[in-house]
C-alpha cells in the first residue's frame, strides 16, 4: 500500500481526524495546540496523527489534501481546514454544530 493510499484510508476510516505536530496531550506547535483545544471545547472525539513522528505523512499529505500547512482537520473524509479556519468556526459556534450534524 502506498503512503497516498494509507493516508486516504486513514481519512476515510476516521470520522474526525487531525494531522498535527505532536499529540493532543503534548502539541508541538501553537497552531496544533489551538486547533486541538477548539476540538476539545466542542466535546469532539477525534483521532490524530503526529506528523513529526511520521515523515511520510508530513511530506505526502499536502499533495493528497491540496492543503499546504498543518494541522489539517478532516470530518467524515472532508478537509475542514487548518488552525485559522477551525478557530474561526469555533469562535462563531459553527464548529460544534458542524461536527454534531456531520457525525450524527
């Protein structure tokens, strides 16, 4: 299985997935920390991939998702965006509504 296929499978198999630097318990960058905090405040259950521990994912995901930066958040296989978009959605209240409607 190629790394592209593996990434597509991870995205498909996880309802809410974040590719981030570090872990939710120990983020390694401010953008990842901010994004994880927004997901936690929405009481969302999510999976994660630490791209610092997986160089293949770090190098390949931007071409798979057509998004150049990290973190990257996927809901039901759809790229939501990175830290700025997730933070804006959270501040407006749209993130929790979107997650709840997508996962129900």
